[in-house]
């Protein structure tokens, strides 16, 4: 391994499939529908998704799900609000920031990276 330090590949490396094979959260936070996130708007937290969970529950309107880094982003969610930007009181969550769609996952972040 140390012998490879400072070297570069002579050819491009490609995979035969997408990895990860699902939309994966890149941060701890709350999976949300970005259209519902405005400062002061409370969303009901209806559960949590941990890395490795296999749940297929779709995010319902007016709700959010606490999500851990590496967990699959549920259907119906298009953003993850970082846990540091959320005030939680019992089952109600308020975000201190507006959230735009697509700032959630490995796949979305890869789409924004320039390809060479």
C-alpha cells in the first residue's frame, strides 16, 4: 500500500453498477420533503432510519424521519436537514434553515461533481 503513495492510475476505473445501489444519506439529520421545510414550520417526526435498515416506508406529508449517516433515504424525501439545524421538541421538529432538494445523498453529491 505504501508503495502506491504518490502514484496515479494509468487508466480509468469503472464499475459495472451504481454504488451505493440506493440513495444514501451523507449526514445525520432528518429526511424531509424540501417543499415543507421553512424556518418555524413544524414537522412531526414519525420514526428513525439507521444505516442497514431495510424499511420501505414512504415519507408522508407533514412528517420527517430521523436518519443516520449511511441510511437509505426514504421515498418521498428529497433532502436531509442536518441534525445541527433542527430543534426537536417531543415529536415536533423545526428547522432553522430552508432546505433545497437534492442535498441529501451520495448519489446526488456525485451528480454535482465535475466528471473528467
